[in-house]
C-alpha cells in the first residue's frame, strides 16, 4: 500500500509537469506575441524593448527554465495585458470560482446521492421513472443553454433573481443551478445503478435476516459498497465541473478564473493561460489522486493488496 | 428479470420510440447537410430593413417561419447551415478520434510494456485538463476555426476509445480462438483485422454513439464561447450566443438553436442507451 501511494503521488506530479511543459511550448511555438501586442507599423526598436521587458528575447529553453523555477520562488511572470503578476490576478479571482464550485459540489452530493438511493430502493416505481427521466434530460442539457434559460425565466421575465455578477447570496442561485443539474443527474444515475448491482447480493439478505432495519441495510451495507463507482464519477465530474464553470461564468458574467482564462485566451495573454491551465490540471490531478487513495479507505480488499 | 426476457423475445425488432428518434435525427442531420441545396444563399449577406421580424408561429402574417435575426437574415436558413456546420465538425472529429483511439488501443493492448505505459501516461495527461480548456488552449494557439474544433474533438475523444479497445484486447488476447489462429500461423495484422476488430465492433459502436452526443455538446460550447467559428460562418452555439443579446424582446433567436442542440443530444443519448442495453448486456445499468 505504501509503495502504491508513493508511486501514485509521483505519477501525479509527473503528469502536472508534463501538462505545464506541453502547454508552455505549444503556446510559444505559434508565433511572436510581440507582433500582436504592438500596433501595426510599430518601430523595430519599440518591439525590441517590449520583447526585452517581457523576457521574450531569451532563447526558448531559458524562458522555460526561468518560468519553471519562478513557479517555486513565487515569480509567476507578468500578464501581457494587465502588466501584473499572474498569481495576483488569480488570487483575486479564485474565491468566486471556488465558492461557486464548492456549493455546487455540496449540493450535488446532498441531492444526487439521496435521489439515487431512493430510485434504487423504489426500483421501477413511478418515483424511479420520474427521477431517471429527469436525470436523462438533466445530463443532456448543455450548461449554457440551461444558464440562458434560467436567466430568461427568472431574471428577465419574472425579475426575481439577478442575472449575473457577484454580490449577495441571491447572485449565487442561478449559476449554482446551471452548474449542478448535470452533476446531480450523473450522480443520481450512477448511485442508482451501482446500488442496484449491490442490492441483489446475498449479504444484504443476510443482514435483513438478522433483523436489521431495511433503511439501515441499504445505507450501511448497500450504499457503502456501492460508493466506489460513485466516488470515481465524482472525481470525473469535478473535471467537467471546472470545464462547465468556464461556460457558466461567461454566461453569468461571474468574476472568476474561468472568465479570466477565456478572455486571456482571446487576447493571447500566454502567461495567464499557461498558469491557468497549470492550476486547473493540478487541481484535477490532485482530486483524482484523492479519489484513488480513498478507494483504500472504503474497500479493505484494495487496502490490503 | 422480466426486462431481460422481454429483450430476448424482441431481439429482432427496434422499438417504435427508438425508430422514431433515429428517423427524426437523420431528418435533422440530412436537412443540415443539404442546406446549400435547400437554401443556396450567401451567409454574409445582410438586409437591415428586414431585421428582427417575428417568426410565423408568433405572427401569422410573417413570411419567415422562424423570423429574422438582428442583421435581417432568415433564422430558418441560418439554422440549417448551423446544423450543417455542427454536424460536419462533430462527425469528422468523431471519425478521426475513433480511428486514432482504436489504432492506439490496438497497439497499446497488443504490445504492452513501455509502449502501453507511454500511451496510458498520455491518457492521464490529457484527462487532467478538462475538455473545455483543451479547446481554449488550442483556439488560443491556432485561432477559432472549424479545423481547430475538429482537432479538439480528436484530442479529447481518442482516449476513451483507446482505453476501451485496449481493455477488450487484453481480454481477447487470452481467448482460445486467437491462440488457435496464431498457432496456425496467422500474423499479427491478420489477427487484428479478422478476429479482434470484429469482436470489439459492438462495444465500439456503443461507445461511438455515447461519445457523439458529447462531441456535439463540445462543438456547441466552444462556438458559444467564440472559440469555434469566425463570423459570418455559423453553428448552433454561435446562434445561441448571438441570440443571447436579444433575449428579453426576441427570445426565439436563442431558444430555437438551443432546442435543436438539446433535441439532437437527447436523440443520440437515448439511442445510445438502447444500443448499449441491446449489444452489450454486460454494461447494462452502468453510468
């Protein structure tokens, strides 16, 4: 187990490094940023000064090493457009994104898991059918379509909720709904099918025969064993949640890192894009690492092997 | 249990509901592909005297079935071209991703060792960056073009096919009939084409269908974000994005393309679910 953990952590670190390196070189080989940062017809000397200021006059490999070391010394480079440290830009905008994502994750578990359990326990009942058909529609509805629909109904027609930007708790309602419907649907579907697989097992009958109450049988003996695929999908959902938050942040004019990265990509502000992708890849990899390691906690069979 | 029996009895027939979904899906796709034949117009042409006319389902006197947009262009015609663009991009992305993923999966599964490790490492690297961000990076590097979106679909799509084919091959490698064929002197390529591809065809078809709805979603998301297509070209996401500014007064501009996106994705996923249950009973109840 110890060896497994060490190998798994090493692999995660290596993955993040590979993403960083790949994105760094991909963004640099496609042309000179100075060309689109200066106006057409700028003098060569002006271009040269700018190039020196941005550190683009160094050979590519020196730039790479400099920015790589910078990641550890706290020098994340300057944004071409904002002329500020990239890490400062992110520090300002990370809270809106994290608070939104945290609420969505919480609500996903709070609603998706019980829905799935109910649907599985009442298998083939009306409740099951309704939950599952809603889940199918919920998981096929694109984020941006849902977001626009919510804005149209609640902000433009009924005028009960704000359509965007941060502020009070009310501002959170629509983006949270737009982001969480998909994950809730997937978690509910998967919990249901995973629990249905488990529920047919004999040890549940045995637990029932011992006189344990039905809900306790389902929760303690059933759900615990059904959770592993659900946790896997939660890890995968986080990745699509981060992807989806870019879209939802754009729709609701949310001042988070999603909108920062999209506008930076449109402006070709490479230091911001590279750092943003690094932050996102690191968080996705970290969560997947946690997911993999949590299998051991949930399933003694894996812990021992 | 009952469900299983029902399925076995009705094995040859396609349920009417599924047939309906398939037919309507191909009508939408066909109408989109035939857009230049049905309505040969120049997409860049605008007519500001005819801007924002109501669709005929709201105003019976309107000559336009779906109204006109803010630049006076017929929404119905643009919708056809948008479907065409979305379909062309996501289908070609799907084909390349399937071919690449299958090939790499075969290589990875058959050779094992370092090749296998390298390929699975690349899968990990790719999975650590959410799909939308791969689109953002590539659009930033290569510019917002249809070919960029095809590339994004390829890069994000291959890994799931690769993993599926790889695991199938590792299972198949141990199968007796492959061993028999090899002992009779069949070469690696012959085994791949004669035995392996045929045996992995049905899970692969299921996977293609399941992924296709994701590709359509990805294409519309990227073009919605303005990272897919440059005007005057259009796609379903572009139409939603430009209709957004007129939501309060002209809601149908954003809603019509949104409905088409949702309907297409729903059609594919329902057919995909049915195909999976039918071709691959082992996978039933998963996902």
